[in-house]
C-alpha cells in the first residue's frame, strides 16, 4: 500500500497517525512495517499482520523483511499496536536483526498503546518519556494534506478491519441475482451471446459513468450476473488503470448486492482495482470473500498469488493495459 502524497512526514507522532491512512483502518493487535524507498525515503509498501500470527517471531520477521527487500526498501519503520501487557520486544528484535541482515535500516520502532507511542530504540526521556507521547488529536498540516488527497479518492479510515469486512458483506438473499441470471439466460437464447455481451459492456460503461455520483447504483444484480461471462469481466476490468475510482465504487456496490456464488467475479475485480490504487486492505478483504465463495476461481487464485508476491500496482496497470490492446 502506498501514499501518493508529497507531504513531508517525519516525526513519530505523524508516522503513527499516518499508518491508519496507509492500511485503511485503525490497526488493533497488529504489527505494521512501513517501507521507505529511495534517497528521500518515500513511503512505499506498508504491511500489516495480526500479532496472533507472529507467535513464531523469526518466521514472521523473515516473511516481512523478505517482502521489504523485494520492495527495495532502504529503511523501514516498525509499529506494534497492542492494548495488552506484552510489548512484544522479542518480535521487534527479530525484525530489527532481519532488516539489518537485509541491509535495510530500521529508522524507528514504535509501540502504540492507549493513544500514546513509545520508541523501542530511543532511551532519551527528554524526547521519549517512559509514559509515552500522546498521539495528536488534531492532524498536522502534513496529515491534513494526506487526508485531503484520500478524501478526493473516496478513501476513508475505518475504525477496524472488521468494519471493512462488514461494509463488503453480501446480502442475505440470492433472489435478486437468481432472477437476473434467469433473465440473462433467456436473453442469450433469444438474441445470442454476442449481442448480450455487447449490451452488458454498454451497461457497465453507463453504470461506471453514473458511479461518478456514488449514490447511483443501477441494476446491481444484473451487472453482477453479467460478470459470469469472462469476456464481459475482462473488458470491464481493462478500464481499471484509467478509471479506478468510479469503477471501484461501482464494484463495491455490486459486490454488496451479490451473494455467493455470484460474487466471485465482482469481488475479484474489486481486489484488482483496489490493488491498482494501492489499497491493500480492501484488495485482501475483497479477495478473501471471492475465494470463500469460489476457492478455485481462476482469476482470484492468480490475483492471490500475485498479491502474495507483492507485485507492484504499476505492473498490474501495465498488464491490464496490455490485455485491453
């Protein structure tokens, strides 16, 4: 996950305040590694894992640092978010040692707890008191710039990852999509597949245009069902590099209207669009739902492998443009 902001963010307070914007929600019981790239140490890949998944500290550290090295990070900031009594010092030490072995400097390591941060690396009580430094309630000018940029892109910070999952949950009934599927099948029998495909792509184009207004969600069930046709799906997905914001808004609405098994294509496409935008949290939540609905869905399996390999958004954009040509 990346931020396109040119804002200069340097203090530990600003870094801790930035992380929720990078991951899309306020981390809880989490380990976060923010990669810094290039001579100006710009924010690059940001990785978050549950602390519960870090019981094997050496393995967890190796996995994170391997991805940081693949990202060509020159430095990193490590943050531990927890409300428990354990500071997870062993885990921090393992990550520090793994980063040093990979030639990546650990710029700082912060414990974030109860609205305060404490540095694992600094023992100077003048700048890092033992009781911690409060996180600022009012964002700094640099954070205000980040917030404004993300608001323009339609991204908000949610209270937790659970809230992100809940916002993408499917409807309780499959009745709407089942009726749309039956109508679409009848249409194919009456007019032929090519004519129906052409109309479906046109309907998606009109819906994406309407999605410039996030309140407009026309025929979500029929749109969801039309994506069962791989050619329709791929032609619509090719728009992601150039129109990610309206396409992403529309796909979120379609995913919320589509129960299993109709949701796998829309959720996979949403994962790709989120990936193009650098929104790793949404990409992973959408992809988890797609694979839960259809574990062998080929595009979802491919996207999962690529996400796990940390393929950068720029490569995904190039691939989508190549498939459209």
